[in-house]
C-alpha cells in the first residue's frame, strides 16, 4: 500500500487510541500512529523480517499466525483494530472479520478492490490483473482470495457489522463516487 493511502487510513484513527494492527508488516502505520497521534498498542505479524523491522521501529509486535484467531485478546480490548492488506491473505477471512469486531470497539479494514476498472479490463482481455495494487502474477500471488468493495459490504452485513464509513482510495485520494469501479483500495470502518 502506498504511503499516501496509509496516511488516509491513519486519519480514521482517533488521537490517543489503543490500536491493534493485524498483519502490520514492517510496522510503518503503527509507528506513524504512535508518533503523530499518540496511539499505543501492538502489531501482529508472522514474517520474521517484518517482526524485526517492527522492533527496529520501536513498535510493539507479537509474532502470531492470524489464521489461528485472536484468542489471546479479550473482548473490546482495543479502541481500533486495523486489518490493512491482511484479509486477502487469510484462510478464514470471515472468522477474522468477526474477531476484529470482537476485540476492537471499531475495526478498519482495507484491501485491494478486485472490481477496480483496470482489473475488469484485464479480465475482459482474458488475463488476470497485474497492477500497482495487485503486482503479482496469478501463479505467485500471496493473495489467497480476491474481494470487491461491493462484496465486502455484503459480508459485513451478513456478520451483523455496522458500516460507519466506506470509501475507496486511489493514489491517496478518497473515492466516494463509484468506489467499486474507481478505486484500487476498498476501506471500511465498522462496529459490531
């Protein structure tokens, strides 16, 4: 995810929040939230090199496999739970979405929007999309599933989650008009 998109997502997190960042990568977003918004909390990451990068940034990180759930965290133990570019890598995305709502008072989920128009154009040409947002070939992608802005709204509703805000991001800019078509990233802020 681009730096501009991360800043747009960081703007959704209230100042002073206790944050859990699931699949935090190198910890850049959590470090930004700590430095600029006085947030506290933890990142959760599986990859060894990303865990090391988090530690080097001064980000508290736990090395856990998210496919095993969040049993180590109590109900509503965080103000905000982030799932930024994580959902598409998980085997049980629906369970993790419910866990996000259980552990956090608010959840923010962002993922590549497979319905973005360049992706649709690739499919019409008979090819799987390869874009800035989906930079892998079909045979070497770490994504085990693809989703769309519209699909996620249905999933949230199915799981009894209230969508507080939903929009797309394209090159760091918020997309409110036709985000399913016009945005490379789908962003949802939700509550149980």
